C-alpha cells in the first residue's frame, strides 16, 4: 500500500470510528494537483463533527502524519484538514448537501474504503 492510500485509509477508519456518515473517497490525482485523495464525511451535529476531526488528527498523528492546515473547527460546519497528499472534509449534514463536493469533483475516481485497504 502506498503512503497516500495508507493515509486515506487511516482517516476513513477514524471517521467511521466516530460514526461519520457517508464516508466518501475521491481519487483526484489524475484531475488535480491539489492532492491525491479527498475524503468527505458528515456528522449529525457540531459536537460529532468536532469529535470526528479530533479522532482523525489523533489517529493520523499516531501514524506519523501531521495536519499542515485546519480550517473551520470552531464553527464545525465544514472542517478541512490538509495533509498535503490527502484532504479531509468533515461537514454538517446540511452544509455537505449545499456544497456538494462530490458533484464538483465527479471527474475523480470514487473509491470505497475497502478498496483503499486492499
């Protein structure tokens, strides 16, 4: 498993551990130079969104990966965690529907969490 896939798998497991909803992985490496993977999930409320973000940061740090930039944590409506090779987006349910990153990045390759771990 390459490093980027490993990072994405760790982030996905961390989101799922905190009951993240609709965890989606998009491989954008062939359509953008921003990152290799976008990981998108949502929570039911701001407390859950923050718990999901905290768990991603903790699990990634345990694996030796550190976030270079975090945005939106206090409002907990759209939190962005930038790990250079992967970008994790954690939304409130309503904001996820509004911004619809899956539609914007539909040219990427959608992967299941199981495909990351294979």
